[in-house]
C-alpha cells in the first residue's frame, strides 16, 4: 500500500467497515496457485478482490480443534493448522457442514469473521486488498496481547512464521 497509496482511496473499502473501526490494510499479490496455509485470524477481515481470482476454503470454527489439527507453530496474528483443508475434509470423522468454499473475482468483497478457519488459493494471478479490523477496545487489547506473546517468543524462541527455519 505504501507503493501505491492512491489505490487505498480508489477502492473505497474503508466505506464498507463499521464506523470508527480501527484497521490495518494490506495487499496480497501473487501468481496463480499461490496459497496460504489453513489458519484463523484474531481480527475480522474484509477482503476486496481487485484482479484475478481466489478460492477461499473455509472450516467452521471449532472443527480444526475437534480434529486435533492445530499447529504449535507460532504466528503473531493467527492460529495455524498443521494440515490442509483437503486433508481434513478427507477424514472419516468430519461433520457435515464444517467445510465450504467461495470463489472471488474482480470487484467481489468477502467478510471473514475472526476465528473462521480459511485457506486461500489464487486461481489466477491475483491482487487482493484486505483490512483486518475491529472496534478500538478489541483491536487495542489484541495488540497488547500480541506484544506480550512476541516478547515471550523473542525470549523463548521456537518454530514460527517470523524467522527463517534453521
């Protein structure tokens, strides 16, 4: 967003957020087939697809935990799963309604509530702008909590998303 600050105003996605919401806006640019791992974010997310297409695969909150698939790997702003959506959906102990997907194309907007597990794959080269947001007390409390966790992580270490693997 720093390289193209006018893009933020052109999108008008801020108008879609609740009044007085605190937000952090990020852009995701990648080639076809680029993918995130399965994870859940601590804050609500508003995704605006600008170019290309993405497939969002969701797992209902509580399902990853029920299947014992949470990763111990540290990430400051998300909880990671140790398996993909496909691997979890193939298990015999799945519950009907735990899995679904949605495809986004240019101009589509998606609200992802905090706590919803999701894995995102580019179906084509893609540009998406997303805002993580919430009301001030929620965001400020989460920032303080993340700060404490980051401090502990720097002291103790461990497998994480923020440092290169040895």
